[in-house]
C-alpha cells in the first residue's frame, strides 16, 4: 500500500464517521475509497462492515436508556436478524468478484435512492406505546432487511428504520434504538462470516477505523455548521458516482 492510499483511506474513514454522525451513509464513502484503492469489491464490502461496526456499537450505547426497556422483547428480532445476516453474508461469499461486481452498480443505485428518500421514510411518532416486537409481518420484513445488510449493507439503516416504522409500535427514538441494536447483531454476524471466509483487508480496516472515530467526534462540530441537506447531497453524489463508476468498469 502506498502512502497516498493510506492517506486516502484514513480521510475516507474520517469522512465516513462525520457523515454518519450528521446524516448517515458513511458506508458509501468507505466502500468507494477501498474500491478506488484497488481492493476487489467483495473485500471492499466486507472490510467496510468492519470499519462501520464501532459506530454501530457507540450508537447503540447512546440509546441504552431506551433499549433497557424492551431488549427482552427484541431478542426474537435479534435472532431473526442473525439468521438473515448469516444468509446474506454466505450468499456474498458464494459469489466471485466478477459476479458481485455486476451487481454492485444496481445495489448502489438502489441504496442511493433509499438514502435519498430517507427523510420521507422516517416513521411517524407514536409516543403512547412501548416498542412492540414480534409480529409476523415485522419478523419477515426484518429478516429481508438483515439478508440485505449481511450481503451489502449500504442504506441498511434507512431501510430498517422504514420497515420498523411500518411494522412496530413506539416513538421515533425507540424505533431508532431498536434499529441500532439490530444493526449491531447484523454487522457482528456478517463480520464473523467474512473473517472466516478470509475476505477482510485488515491493514486497510486498521487505517480507517481511527479516522472514523475522529470523524464521528468532528461530526458534532460539522452538524452545527453544515446543513444536513448539504451532507446528504454529498453522500448521494458519492453513491451515484460509484454506481456509474461500476457501470463503466463493467
């Protein structure tokens, strides 16, 4: 790895952490940077899961006050999420890089569209109810989301928040807390599969994770000075650039 590649990856980790703190969508940046640095798409995707994982944990801890009221009821969705993530990650490892590369631009376009629609997909607040978990429709929707999360992951948070809002009760903060908790499960299972499959680029991950931590801290400063719509526009532009990059490479 050249010094220029290392600097690019560190800056990508920083930007990823910052945009996640402000608007979400950091996966587009980490995946894109590793792609431009020459990593195969499957390795870039798997390694991106590792770089995003610390952020999932800290987000979950930040919502611990809400989670402790419903975590027992959420165990079923956690189990469903684990099986979904396992399925998605195994599907990914069953593909070779050319086959996955052919899917990437379509996945990126879908994830970018989902991310762009995020503000309109937020659930309406229902403060009078506890967060209920366990309906059949909710379980099936969460399984499908977890399969996607284990397979690719970009846009997973927006997708999960939207499906939870349609299938579960609870106000926005409870649903967001549940989403963060389930994201930890999905990412953890996927990472275990990717590690066992030997598709993690550990050197690149080690470079990007500190950048992500610093970016997450700086995100607070950025959020006070840069409009969220501007950050969202930047992430959407990155997603579209990567999609057309893969279309052109294909």
